[in-house]
C-alpha cells in the first residue's frame, strides 16, 4: 500500500495525472527496454552513495526541485561526463588532419560507403594486412556519429596485448576530433595497471588502480556489490586524471564510459544471461561499435557475437567489423544476425548479397523505417601498386631449419618463425640459438607479464620497418600464434607451421608488409616456408600432432591442399586472399582423388565438433532460440533456472589456463621474480607491488587442476587487495618448483618449461 501511494505521489509530482497516463502508447523494442533498465540501475547505484545522497530528516526538505539539485551536485562531484556531443560530418580530406597521412583508395571507398548508408547499420570492411583498416574504421565512426547523433565509441580487440596500442591510437584520434573529449577514453582490461600510458594519464600507480577487472579474470580489489564505491571524498586532493571518472572504472560499469577500448569479450559478455547485462547494453547505447579481427572468433565465440549483433541491430547501434580474411559463410551469418535484430525477428531471409569481384571490399547493410533490408557492396584497389607475389615452399619435418636459415640469412635479414605450440617454439629456439646465439629471440604466451611485454617491444623494434634506411641486422624471432595478428612487424622471410588458411594468410601478412624496406638480395622475393607437416607422395600428409590437436584435421587438410598445389609457385596477395579463404571453407571445393575418403571423414568429424562447440554456448546466451521476437523482457533470465553468474560464464571456448605469481625463495626468504625482497610471510610493500605482479604467469590448461589443488596465496597476502586471491608459484634459485605432481622450471630465456 505504501509503495502504491509513493508511486502515485511521485507520478503527480512529475506532471502526470495518474499512473495510467504514463503508460507508453507503443511498447519500446526489447533492446531499448534493456538499455533503459541499465540506466535505471546506473541511477540507483549513484543514488546509493551516501556521501552524495545523505538521508533527509523532514518532509519539508522533499521536493522535485531539491532532488534535481542534489542529483546535479552528485553528478558534478563524481566527474561524470558525456562524449564529444554533436560533431560535424567529416570528409575524406579530414583523414589527413586526423592521421597525418594520405587516405588510400580503399579508405576513401569505405568512408564514402559510410556516408551513403540510409540508417544505422552494419559495415564489414575486408582488406589485407597493413591496409590501414583501423584508421578507416575510426573515420567511418565519425561519419556515422555525425549522421545519427552518436556520442562515443567502443573498440573491441582480440586480446589484451592488442588493446594497449589501440588505446593510444584511439586517444590520439579523439583528441583530433575534440581535444576536450580525449580525457574520456577508458582502457578496460585486467592488466591495464601495467600500461605505462594509463598510469601516467590516471595520475595513480598500479597499486592504486583497484577499478576495472576484465571479463573472465579474478576480481582483485574491493568488494562492492552495488558498484557504489568511489574515490574517498575525505581526501583533500584528487590525483590529476586525464581519463574517465573513477565511477566508470568499477566492475560492470566500464562500458558506460564515453569512449572505450578493450577486448572483444566486453561485447560478448553483453550478450550473455548474466545478472547486470543491462548495464553493459546501456553502455553500448549511443556508441559506434568497432570490432577488429573478427575472423579470430571461433564457432563458440561466434555464438555470442551473433547474439550481440542481434541486440545491437535492434537498438540501432552502428557496428563496423574489420577483417583481412573473412569466410563468405561467416560474413553472411553476421549480416543476417544484425539485420534480423533490426527487423525484430527470429530469422530473416536475407536479400541477395552482392558478390563483386575484387579486394579490398566494403559491405554495408541497414534497415530503413518501414522498408526491407538494404545490402550494398563496394570494392577498391589495394594500396600497393603491384600485388605481392608470395613464393610458396615446403620444408618437411626432417629438413634442418638451422641450415635453411644459414643459407637464407647469409647476407643478413630478418626471419619470423611461427610455431603452433609453446613446446615446439622453445625447442626451435634452443636449436637455433645454439648456432645464431643472441640473434634469436623467443616470444610466446608462457612468459611472465613483465618479460612478455619487454620481449614484445624488443621484437617490434627489431622487425619493425625501416623504410629507406639501412638494412636491418640479422635477426630471427621464434614465436607462437601471438605473432599472428595485430603484430606490426615486417619480416624479410616467414617460416610457419601449417595452420588453417585464414590464419596462414594472417601470418603471411607479417612479411614484406611495407614498401621501401632495404632487403638482402636472397630475400627480396617474399617467401613463406611452410613446416609442420610432411607430404607423402599422392597420399594424405602427416601432420604435427600439436597442430592437429589445436586446429583439427579437416582445416589442416584444406590448407595443405592449397599449399601442395601451389608449392614452388606463388600466391598474389591481396588479390587471391578471398578465393583462398572461400575455397578452404567450402566443403564442395575439389580435393585430390586419393584424399577424398579421408577428407570426407575429417569433414564429418569437424562439422560434428563445430556443432557441439556451438551448443555449449547455448546455456549462456542472453536470448534462447525462438524468443528473439518476444515483445518484452519477461522471462529473459529464466532459461534452465536462473541467470548465469559472471564467474561461471565463458565467452571463449575451452578450459582456461590459470594465472599464478612467480615467487622465488632462497636463504633470505621470499623475493619477487626479479628478486625484490618481501616480508617474512610474503608481505609486499607498496613500492614492490609492481615487481611482484610483473611476475604473473598463465599456466597451461593441463596444469589447471594441479594448480587449483596445490597453490595458495602467501600468508602475507591475505589482507592485500591485489594479491589475496593470487596463487603463488614458489620456485627455488634455479627457477624450479612443484605444481601438484608436476615439476616446472622457469627459464629466463625459454619461459615456463614443464619437466
């Protein structure tokens, strides 16, 4: 009764006669209902902060005017701000001032396509590696924001490592559009405390940055179930910050910041049946969404991507997808999901998708009010004056890589060697460094955080382009898939294990990436040497076991067909990229007659596995099959019982590894991995925290169970907000230690070695 009276009084206070007169004449679409729910939660969390909204003792102090005054005061004190507001529509010529570069033909075409869209919609930009897709997307974002009144952007990257340089690039771009808005760019991932630019801009050190935690990571920091904890108002001075307000940095609130750079996981979890999903969707409202390297989403991740695109399509949020190697079937699936959402339907009979020959290619799709979906496609010449003719060679497993490199690098040059497993990369590094010494570098995911960051920077420096400068010193970088995408190097020679065709082409994009680089005579013809399998005459080749375990037999068979067919020939890059990818994913593509039976069996097994992996995502998806056309949010979270806990949801397939912190123990007690002294029970002084956290290491999946059972925080970490949930991996002076029944060694050159 009291609630109804309060509701009636409030209704009259805001100008309505009664509750019935507030009823909407038209039910808003579900996406808008979800976004409004998120903004209500946001308002509730802000109002729950007693520092800004203390109790009221008398009825005389209650009025709508005073409530608005208190809300305005709290908003100002919290430092909440919008994005860039209304901006003018840029032209192709504005590209120069934004990026200090002349726009390429493909960039001009994409910008013109964005300007020609009849409503908020989906853009798919397919262009070769090194073509400048990111800059294209940023200026297209300006076009869409100006035309449709949007006030920010979310940029989703495939990994944390690729998010860091993108944060720098996006911040510089926002500053060119509106210098006052540059301070509103947020970096969202759990390792941002190690990003030097973020530390400098936020005015706080790593130890003080308790805020955002990335999806799927342990929530270090303070417990704050209502998301209301903020900077201590009792402090006399706030650190000077040039990043968004502290309020945005709390758990589940990051996407509400005006400009956001993070991993694609932030979008994927916005499509899950989690408790505060409405906050994430509210954060995407009014933004342009850019997703880079979308081809990297496997079948499991794609389920969440498709679901997210449905909701964004219904909400009228423009999305720009970037890829160098997008299979036609995947392109059609993504277009269909967005347009079905825009039409508020469960499924949609797509109009014919233009399939114009040529590459780079831009596809745009939108739904105008009361009309059928529109899909358009444009192509443009690549920026190179001539195609890159990449020579295809094969080195069977028995061939000596050392001898091959001694011959090819006799006159210097830079080689990139990509292996499909960490163990294989470590073995290759040991073999090569025995001959080439310090000219060999190693980069993979089982290095601790500090070493991996340092080694990445060093590799980028050694293999970076030096256009018009002197020839680079002889260098060999041995890496895993970490070098496959968003890794801006320009190798003279590529040696790579066989991988599915789209990934193989991504790796080829790391070589001869720039014109004007001085290369040794032996390496002026771009050459990829494919390893990791051994041809057997007319029969099916033998594949390296680790590669087959990771990728499956069928995709490797398809890639092997193309490599064997064209060996000692060449691929024209980028012209052949679409055809090579399409052929590799078309089950009707021709195969050698002697392979037909085995390829058929492998395809059936692969297809069944793909379906099982897609089905695994179903319990986590925000909307169940058959319910996308529902008019309201009723029952949205019910599914098989209730909503899914954030701790339980997985938007990436497979059991994840587990993070630990390397700690050394000697006769003096505990030390950080780089030998800074800790307290007798492992206590960590503020000035040492960065050194301790820099020793964070992700163990491989097979050690997860053993680590969960045997590794615990040090006693001195129990009250530390950063370390109390961290597992310590204690090693001796030689870097050796136990993980359950496993014996591991952390080698300063090789990284983690399982003995």
